[in-house]
C-alpha cells in the first residue's frame, strides 16, 4: 500500500526572478530515505504565481520516477537490470534553460552499465533529460532525453509553443 508524505512535509521553493538560481527538486538523500512505495510531493514555483507539484515514488525494486505536469522521468535506479545510476538518484533541478523566465526541469548524472551474464561493470555514461515549461499549457515538454533515462513527455515541436 502506498504511503503519502503528509502535507506539512511539502516544501515550497521559489526560483522566479533568479536566472542563475538552481533548485534541486529531490535530493539523493531524500530519495534514499524514502521507504519503498511511498509517494513524496513537493510544490515549487516555476515563475511568479505558477506553482507546480512534483511527485516521486520509489518502487520495491529500487526504481523511482519524478512525475510532473506533462510527463515523468526515471530519476532513481538502484536495481541492476543491466543499468543503474551512480549515485542511485540523478540530479534533478529547476533552472531556466531557455531564457524565457520560467524554470525548466534538468536531470543528469551517470548511468552504469553491466554485462548481463557476468554482472561486471562495462561502462559509465553521462545521461541527461531536459523538459521546458510551456506557460500557455502549464506543463512541460521534452527537449532532450538519453535513452538510458526512461521518460514520458510530449516532445518539443517548435519554437513559439
């Protein structure tokens, strides 16, 4: 059964008006401390009067995804099914990537690949996913995604959206 972190644990963070500010959505320590199948929520401000709710849930297998308006991205992987993240939670932050004054989602870190038969490490790859906030929709669209990070979001179609 899923547990929900109580509303008093919800955090509000404002990065609006701070073009150089980088705000962590969920830290490695927070993700690691959550019991399996526990939903975590955080409300963050992406621009003046634009609160966005982010949710994170870690599965019993050691995977976890960050869910946001418009999609999700796997940000936590400690279950060795050929790939794990190192550290187990990728860095996820809000930062204005396109200079429009709205905070966007930037996720990056290292994916470690293993040989499926020997379970020996065979490589390390920098991985990244980015999602741009579209104020007219109130949601994010994918602009960059490495296939080792599973994502589900509408791809960015063109400037002016």
